[in-house]
C-alpha cells in the first residue's frame, strides 16, 4: 500500500518542478494510493498559498479545486485520522533533530497506522522520517 502526502497531490494538480515525474508515476499506478483526511485541509491551504503568492490565478484555482474534488472522489482512498494517529504524530515531533512538522508527522502516523509499505512524498524531511520508520520511498 502506498501512502501519498499532500506535496505529491499539489504537484499532480498544479505546476511544480516535479509535476511531470508525479504525473507519470500516478498514471502508471495499478493500485489506488491512500492518504488521510488531513489532505483535504492541507491541499486547500497549499492552493491558497499559491493564490496569495501569485503562482496561480483564481480561474486556475477554481479548475484545480474541481480536479481535486474528482481525485478525492475516486482517484485516492482517503482514510480518517484517528485519535491514536494524532497521539503518535505528537510523539514523533518531540525529537527536534528529526525536523518533522506537525502536518508531516500526522501523514506519517496515519501511513504507519494503516500499514502502508511505501510513501510518496516530495518533502525530504518527511521522506527521511518515513524511511526511519521502515517505509520505502517512491522515487521522483
């Protein structure tokens, strides 16, 4: 099972340096990747940031929101975030040397709770922590 974090979905639906690699990877998947409900909030935030910084305009954002809704309805398996995942995420951010941020630790905690074997992420810190916790990384 492959857990996908928000950075990959942002690259899949907007123009990012790794968009082509992510698009090719996604097109070649035989199984539906999984993510958590946290994606819904984090993706919306990333899109708002792109609007604030002028990386996209409102028309593009509207199109991307529609594409995201379609993806969330059928191209991803979206799992709820349990209380124990929040607790595990809180524990994972305690070692400051690991560099995990709250949202990334939540992705990782959910991936581990669901029994994912791999993680797709464009975030180097999250990737390093995923490997530290026994997950294989999708290479982009």
